[in-house]
C-alpha cells in the first residue's frame, strides 16, 4: 500500500456560503417555522432558521421564549431534536441525513478548498462541478454512478443485488479563493448524511496493517425477570493506521494533528477503492515516533462518530 494517509481539515459551512439547495428550509412538511404568537400542542415540531434546528414542544400553549433559549428555563418548553432537513448534511453527523426527492442540488461558495467528501449516501448518481468563481470557468467536474458493487466472478455479476456506494471522496481540486461548487445527487429519494469540504493534508505513506473496527451503540436490556431485548442504536467505525514520513515533514504533520485533535474530521488511509473501509469520520489522536535518522513513524487513531 503506497497511498498517503490524509486528513481533511474541514470548512464550517456558514449561511453566507450556502447559495442554494433543493432541500428547502423550512421543509414543506414536518418542520414549519416557529412563530411566537402560535399556540402549539404537545409534540408539535417547529424549525428555526437562525439555528437550523428542529424543536419539539413539551408544554402546550403560547410561549414567546425562543426555542433555542428554552433549555435555560426552569421548565423547558422545547426540546432540540436535531438539524433541519436542509442542514442535516452539514451538522457534523453522518447518521442525520438530508432527504429529498431527486435531484438534490446544492451550490456552495466555500472559498479555498481542494477536496470534497460525501458520506451517508443513498443515491444512484452524482455530478460535481467546481468553478473558479461564480459564473466563472469550470476547473473541475466529475460525473458517475454511485455503484458500490465489486463482483469477483460471473455469478456475483449476474445474481448479486445492487450495492450502493455509501461515500465519495474527490481530491486534487485546484483551490481558488472565490470557488463555487455545485453538487447534484440523483435517483429516486436521495439521501446525504454528510458533505465535508476542506483542505486534504497528507500525513505520510500508509503502511500495511491499518485496521477498521465497526462498532454499535446498541445494548441488551434485561428486565428483572431475566427477559432480554436488543435496543437498536446507531453505528460508527474506528480506524487505526501507521505511516512513514520524512523528518523534514515531522513538524508540519505534528502541528496538523495538534490543530485537529478536538475537531471531527474525515481520515483517509488510502484513496484506493479496494481500501474504502479504511476511511472514517471522527476525532483524531496521534503519536509521532522519531525512530530513524531521517524518517519518523506516525500512529493515528480515529474514534468514529455517528
């Protein structure tokens, strides 16, 4: 394995960066905008465009307190239950998905970036176009099906079910300060759990022995009579890897790891498709070992987030 271990230093997508999305906010159903003069029933759902969150009503009636400030009250009136549909793909969790009828088209002006990562995907195809400025020249484009099947023989080719590609990494995009990116996902009901844009930074040459460990937050609930049931919860994936780098790169790599210690990031052990399992989203920790006269060994662990 000769590909590089890399980390995507993310850009926080702000309101000013998001030009447009076919996922409306508030959504046409399920999350109407909150109004101070409205009397809400218990369990009513509302959205707030300032926080891009959805809140569930806990106490029936009229309450002029902003839902996002309700948690500060002795008796809260609203419960934060998650992002709006439009912003679910930007909330830093793969398990919360933006869901719309095809197509899902998002236009963003993030400024400087060189890579895009999509995860939590359920779509048939993707089209990505990057311009050097709004209305400018196309500097990058990619079009293709999101097909995750990899048949080993004719039997699998003919009879195995279709396997969708759940994530997509695009790197090597020329960075421009005024760049504009358009992402379109197609195919029935489209879902996207994460769209991450940022600076993909190489850390070192990945060594064999990298590990991926799926994990579940489900648990077994046993009552006083000894009956048990599995309570289903969300899943994630941890990864660990080592990489070799030259001594001249050590300070820069150590600074990158330190900078991103408490920032949820995407880590890619290699961009080779057959090693797709060796990329994860989570919190990164690392250790740099100065074992050689001209080279160092980096050990990286990713605590996968949902």
